[in-house]
C-alpha cells in the first residue's frame, strides 16, 4: 500500500469502525510481521510483561520492571523516544544521572 491508500484505509476505520473479523486479521498480520522472540524453556515461568501505552500514564514501568528483574523475572520491554510532550521511557531513563 502506498501512503494515500493507508490514509484512506485508516480514515475509513475511524469514520466507520472496524469489524471483528478485520480486527483479528490485522492483529494476526502484525503479530507475524516482524521478528518473534523465543525464550529458553527454563525461562517459561519467569518471562513477564508490563505493557504500557506510555505517555502521561507511564509511571510504573520505570520502577516495576527493574524490581521484577531484581527478583529473577525476565522483563522484555520496548521503549519509545520523543512521544508527544511527555517524552518516552528512553527519554525518562536518560534524564536520570548515571
């Protein structure tokens, strides 16, 4: 799809909503569009997720993730930079000296 087609598609979803079938299809396609992390079997009970949409509500990740890691949990995180006026998690971490 070119940029104009993507814009038209997204405007249509915004204006008319999205069917459950299309939503499931898009989620499956996004899930399989990049690399998939594979964890060692012995980590199965240790891998945890703390999902955040970031921004204004991003107050827990910076404290919870290191605490979970300190007790042996594996906490894979994706972090953003320059997200709106609040900054991303990377911006916040860089603001902490050392």
